[in-house]
C-alpha cells in the first residue's frame, strides 16, 4: 500500500500530498504572512484556503512553488523538500492558475497551452497535438486553438489557463482565485467544469478563494486562515459548517451556514412525481392549480396558469430546474422557491423533465443527509 504522501490518481498517474511543517513567513517590516503552519493537503484532493484579506492564504500558496520563500520550516511535495529543488524546474512541473488566466497575448491558444511541454523538451508538433486534447478536456472547442487570447471571453481564457497548467501533467495544481474575475454565471460553470475535470484526473489541488460558497462547493478540505497568518480551522466542508471551532470561524462562514450546507447534499434522494405535469397534446380542462406543461418529448414549455387548458399555452417560464443526481439540494430548493407552484422541476442531462418535487418531499432527503453528521 502506498504512503499518504505518494499515491496514484484516477488516471493511474502518481500524485502526492503537500505538507507544511512549522512554516512561517515574516516580512522585513515584521508582518507575519504565515505563522507556524502545520498542514496536510491530501493527495488527489482539493484543499481550499479561505480567510479575510491579508490573512496569508496567497502567501501560503506561493510558498509551495517558491514564488515566496519561507522564513522557517519546510514544505514537502510527497517526500521532497521544495527548498532543495531547482526553482525553475519546480515551477515548470507544478500547475499554476491565476486570475485573468495570465496568458501570453502574442501566442495562439495552442501555443499558450504548449508552453511548458516545449520548455521541458517536447517537440512543438507533439505539444500542440497534446494541447488540442487538453482543450477538449477543459470544455473548449479545439477549433479555437488558432485564436489569440483577446479573441476569447473571460471564461474561455480561464479554461485555457487550466489547460496550460495541466499540460505538463503536474502532480500538484495551484489555483489562486482563478474564477474571481468572471461574472457569477460563468463562475458557476467554471466551478462545475473543475469538479468534472477533477473526477477524471484526481490531482492534488490547492485553491485560494475569498468566497465561502465557492470553497464549500469545491473543497474536500477547507483551511480557514485568520489575521496574522495562522490557521483557525481545518475541516471538511460539512464539519466546518456544522461545528465551527471558534467564533471567528462561525462569523466567517456566515449566518447562512445551513443554506450553504445544502450545497453538499446530493439531489439523488428526492422522490419525484408526475402528478402536476401535463402534455401540450392533452385536451384536459383547466385546473385550479399550477401545472408544468411539457411537449411530447418531455421538454419543458412552462408553468400553465390555473384555469387554463394545456392547448391554450397560457404559461409563464420555468425559471429554474435542477439536474437530478448531479445538482445539489440547494439547487432543488431554489427551483421550488422560484416556481409559482412551489415545485422543483428535476431534469435529466438533456434538460428533459424527470418529475417534480414539492417542498415537503425535499425534507426527507435533507434529513437523511443531516443524520450522517449529527450522530
């Protein structure tokens, strides 16, 4: 059996943990960027650093690839002390994603992604072929490979940044607030893409964010930093939300911890019903209740107003659905609250209706997840 420091990811490639051993960083003015950090970032998992501005989370991240040098202590990648490694080689072999992607504006997308493999000795031809595969992996059309960064949206540029970071198949991926510069919709899409990608690659990821919702959604482990560069708590998201170690952590996670917790609960346990669903082809009379109108393929047409017949098409839009078994309970609750009928609309991956769930039917699924922690 392999040690906790060295394992294999889901692709069979070696992956390693990141360990801080009594690590401190004191700047010339006496400010502590990090103070006696003791921390394990598990192999093949996502560890998220959160905390207020100036608490040391970015400093701690940058000490991993030696962009910042610790004053004392040591950081291990697997069994290797990073202080003994060549700085340039260390950075080339470690993925790094930042805000606004940091792409080279004068290079095509393919050549941006191929940068590190070429530096490591891969031919330009082979590196570009690999780059095309990485574009597909991060959800980009390979046809975009000949474009330049300015021709892509912010979200597309961030995907290129992730692809470039993965190009050398690094054991560790560092991500410093990579999605903070894009709008909320794109940010959600990028978070989903990262989770999907992590299911495939199983990298050791250290991720910095100031957004607690993002941390809860992405993390296997959350590290809460506080002023002075110390760690207030290290825990799985559900533990952090339900058992904060201090008043500081409780305040930082926010007054809606219970709502955030819904993000950790799968929607697969919800019982669905088709009772309030009606097809456009039906000649049924109007109903005093809201009903969800669908087409012959179970595509959603909208919410049929009370008293209207299906063929009248007297509908209002279905503002929110959730993908059953993929989205979380928070998305299901949101769907129900935004529905005029108080019903959550569950769809499959193609967007076709699977069934509806009312608010009382959501409660057993939530209670079942809650009982796993409150024991």
